[in-house]
C-alpha cells in the first residue's frame, strides 16, 4: 500500500488468486488496521484531532493491493466478487496493524505527514456534510445578509465593491463616506482567524468569517462559485500601520486558501489610505508613509512657511470627507490589485511562482511555528527599521 500525492486511490483485492472487485471481509480488515493504527499514532503524539478519523479518511486516498490465501473461503453470491468471512477480517487486521504500527514508529516524518493529510480529509468531510445540511435547511428560503453589512443599492454586481474595514469606528466613517449605490461596507472586529493554521471546525464557527462569506454570497472552499459573487471588487481597507498590515495579511490568507479563484480572476484589491495630512494655508496633500511625507516636503512644499503635519491614528479618526477623497473616491484613490499565479498555468515560470507562493504562505501563516522562526532568522538582517 502507498499514498501517492497526485494519483487517485484504489483497492485491488484477491482471495486465493480470485479477484474480489467488491472487496469484502479482507478489505475491511485492512481499513480497520489503518484506522486503528493511525488513530493510535495520533494519541501517541498527543494529536487530539486524530480521534475524528474514519476508515474513509485514511484508506480512500490509498493505493492498496491485497492478496489473501485462506482455507475454504466463503464468498457472497454466485459470482464470488465479495469475500464474506468475519474471521478473515480479524486475521488481516491483526497482521497488518502490527506492521503498520512499526512503520509509523520508525518513520516519524512520513507518519506525521500521513496523519496531517488524513486529518485534512476528515475536516473536509465534516465541512461537506455541514454544507449539505445548511443547503437543506435554507432551501427555498431567501438568504439573509449579516446585520453589520451596509449593502449598496445596485442589484447587479457590475461596478459594485465591498470594503472590508477593521472595527465599527472605521465602519462608521466609511458608511458616511461611501457611494450608497455602488459601495458596501462590512466592518470586521479586530484580527480575523488565521485560516492557514486553524482547523475546519474553528473556521466554520468563526462569526467574522461566516459574515464575510455570507456577504460575498459565493461560498468558500469546495462550494465556492465565482458566478454568484455579489460584488465586482472586494477591497481590503485597513489602517496604514502594522496592525492594519497584519489584518490585511490575515484576510489575504483567507482568500488565498478558501477563495483562490476570486484572487486569480482579479477581484481582490487593497486600499491605500494616507498616514499623514500635510497642509500649508489652503494647500493640502496626503502622504502614504514616512518616505512619501519626506518626498512631498522636499518637492511640493517649496519656499517659506510652516507646514502643518498631522498623523492619522486610523481610518476611524478620519473625517468622512477626507476618507472619501483619499481612499474611496474612484477618481482620486489608489488601489493595489492582488495578483496570484495559477499552479495550472501552462507557463512554467508562473507555475513555479505559484508553487513558491504556496510554500511562502505555509511558511509564514501555517501551523509550524519553527518555519516562521527560521524565516525571521534568515531575513532579519535585511530589516532597516522596525515599526512596532
């Protein structure tokens, strides 16, 4: 048996050289051995998620060839396509589990990888089941949008955009600054869940992400359907500071993991709010960061006269008029389009970029903290300034 990464699993079983395409007791024995063995390894390594594993999570992705020789076999039906012997199941399970336990103990790296793979399948199985239950529950009922969403009035998605803002304070300013026909506002409370390191259960129970998925209307994961996206553009609008950058990173990780097609098709953007307001008399300009402020001081404000410099603490501190003028008005604002290479792209360079992107996201946002620590060690020498 083996678990190939890029192949579909299958079971080819025989009893006394007679093919048994419908499996039977001997195949049940293999599935039982694999399930008990991997769950036992999970308990040994203190991985509580292993308890949710079923035989389907482990065996269905495996390639298994099983040949059993036994005295006086008993088949089900005249065609002998399925073995029906409870004793055979017990014998096979006992034999294989012993060898499987030794394999897991002696090759910890592959054992850990196999356990993580099986847990991901289990979480995906639970999510599909809950999605089916939700569809049955909401069938024929008009979908309800989250209460915090201030929706736009236009019925079609064309020309519309939804701004994802941090907190009710920024949400209040954005609601006053928006164009009500084409711009919707969804305030998010603080830093959302890091989906790259969280379980499927936590993702489903997170209210902020649930509201976001509901507002976009296109589902997530396996149920994602770009054709039902309710807005043409999804704009992440966070404060121009470290916390804002962190929230934007968490949101981009969510879209990368749960709605990658939304990114590859060019629907995700980052707003660029100013950090400084520079004024001298009636001459007012805005700077994105410290470097932009110094550039404007040197080139824009020439001559004498004091320049008043004010630093915005956050989007919630900006008057609605300034927020509209600097960040939300399409004719004056700046947006950064988030681009994502596709792993299926025929261009080999873009395919390599997609692979490197996946590795970087896993390294920086995944479950293994040691990978992040190593990245910080390797790149700390390139940091000139720390914004803490």
